[in-house]
C-alpha cells in the first residue's frame, strides 16, 4: 500500500513569516482607504466645529458658543471612538460596542447640571459630525468616477 505523502514541517522562522503575509493586497488598500476616510471626516468635523463655534459666538453669547464647542468636541471624540470600533470589526469581533452612548449621556447630564451650559447648543454641537458626514457623502456623489 502506498503511504500518504507527509509534508515536512516548516522551520519556525518560515512559519512566522508565512503567517504574517497579507492574504490579499486589496485588503490593505481597503484599510488605507478607510483610514483616509477616517482622517477626512475627523478633520472636516473639527473644521465645522470651529466654524460653528465662531458663528455661534458672533451671533449669541460666549456661554452658548462654549456649550456648542463642548458638544462638538464630544461629537468628534464619539466619531473617533466609532471609527476605531469599526476598524476592529471582522477581527473576531461581531458587533460594535455601546460605550460611546455613555459619552453622549455624560455630556447630556453635564449640560443639564451645570448652570452656565445650555443644553440645545450642546446637542447641536454633538451633531456637527453628522454634517461632516453629509458633506463628505455629497462630495463623493458629485465626484466623477474614474
């Protein structure tokens, strides 16, 4: 009878280099694209937050503008946490964590408790990152495909 051919064991050095090779170059390109998108959205959110802060300060009071700024900075932190969470999906992780919602709840409670802060500008500031997402989406739709 013929014995099945046994593949010789690889030395540990070769085994570790083989395991670290990226299975597909397109996966690394996709992650590079994702990180570029993440960077664009964060910068866009920060720019819109600054524009919003200055506009609110020019139109209303400094307390209102600071409330808006607090909300928008928490929104940027929320977006960053969401981006990190999304980047880990697929590496054994099946769902997004819900700790980001605690961040919004905390800033909401701070807005209610602190007399100098106003709740509506905090909430609108928090939603500033959504405006950056809309701008990015509209720009992507308007850009011609190569």
